C-alpha cells in the first residue's frame, strides 16, 4: 500500500512553502492554528500524494486552499480543477478562498470554515 499523506519525497516542498507563506495564508493560519475554530486541528502545507494543500485537518479530511494571483495564470485554473478532482476522489473536501476574500471579509471566510466543520462533524462519525 502506497503512503498517500505527507510523503517523505514532498518534505522539502512542504518546508519551502511553510517558510514562504503569502500574507493571505499567514492571516488564515493565525486563525486556524492552535485549534481556534471549533477545536479543529489544522496542519499547514500538508501533502496528499504529490499535491500540497495550504491547510488540512485529518480529522475531517478537509483542505483549505487560498488562491492568490498565481492561480489565475494560463493553465493554472485547469490544473487546480484536476488537482481538486483528485483530492476529492481520495475523500478530501476542498474549500477555496481568494486572497481578496481574506483581505476584505475575513470574518465571512472564518464563518464559512466554521459552518463546514460543523456540517462535516454532523455526518462524520467521531
């Protein structure tokens, strides 16, 4: 059986991403870390197969992706779509937010995350 999560081969990529987080990710991480939302433990820059997601909670198999300007370059939206389909095929729910959503309406973003966590806990056995 192949290891799917946090493969050693992706470790340097995860570390580099953690050490160079964009501002929007830093803002969200400040709110997700230390189980601040519904007591849910998130990890940052977590790999699932060859893909690294911005934030992930193994408890619910929930990934949070923050889409910055680079996500709107040629070919990237299609890549993101294929990547999301793969993650969903492995049982991971993906929530996406843009940098602008983080900057302009952080409270709404956090409330949406809270809502999804509560919904997933209702249908997911502990």
